[in-house]
C-alpha cells in the first residue's frame, strides 16, 4: 500500500470535492489506478481502453503480455506504456 507522500497529496486535493473521492483514494493507494500524469488524475474524464486494461490487470495481479496487443486492428495506435496491459486484458 502507498504511504502518504507528495504524489498522494495532489491526488487527494484534486478529487476532494468529488463524491467518490474515498473509493478513488483506496484504489490509488492499492496501486490499481494511477494518474494521467505525475501531477494530474482527471477523475471525471472518460476512461480509455488503455486505462481500463491497466486497472483490470493490476486488480487481477497478472503479468502483462505486450505481444498480445498485436491481435488488435489498431495495434499501432495503442500507446507504448499500455501495450503489455492491453495485450493481456
């Protein structure tokens, strides 16, 4: 579980006014979710396939498989940072 640090401080302040902040904070501290950058979380944005894949793989605690992403027609548009997650999800 994550300890309180600078990164979790920005996270808490960004979502504090949202109704679902407690649930998001729990998922963040469990490493199931991450922000869209080192300084932004964006809890009200639509979730992408890449982001959903990361969440699923992290919750299930399974190892990624980058080559698995090759089955998708749009494989060249899958971000490098998410390929191993999309490939296994």
